[in-house]
C-alpha cells in the first residue's frame, strides 16, 4: 500500500496551490483520508480529513481557505489551497486509514510535499 502525493511548490502570499494524493496497492477500503502539515520546529497538525461518506473536518487554519475533495473510485483526495499565507509554509502529509481486509486497518502516511509561501 502506498500514498503518493503530488503538487505543492512555492507561491507568493495570496496565491493558490493544489495537492493530490492517491492510494494504491492491495486495498479493500479506505476510511478517513486527508491532510496534515508540519512546519519547521512545530508539531504535525490537522489540515483536513474526510470520511468515506464525504464528511469533512477542517483544522482551524484551513477553514474558509482550503477545500478538500475526495474521489473514492480513484482512491484519491485533493486539496485546493487559496489565499495562502506565509504561515501555511510546511510539509504537507497525506494520511489514510486503509483496510487491506475486513477489520484489518492501518494508518498510512505519504512521503510529504513541501508548500512554501513567501511574503
């Protein structure tokens, strides 16, 4: 099982970036899936996660500016980030609770993708 994130990069404050994350491998089902981030010297924090039925939970820093969508058929989540601020600079990690069989779930993390917002 693998989570492959793409997107990110550098942008000026006020700009937009998008991320995507696709799960692959021997997957029976995916539960919660979404994004966390970690800035230098800080602990990892929630950006947004969603359940398989589409319910989302946004972290305070993402509310009103970031939008997550999910395509269960493609096992992929997307994150559209608008009105970016320098404090959004961080490594963004995709995470997913993946079931390889019924009742056999494990939390997986992607490799992380850098988002840099300059002032």
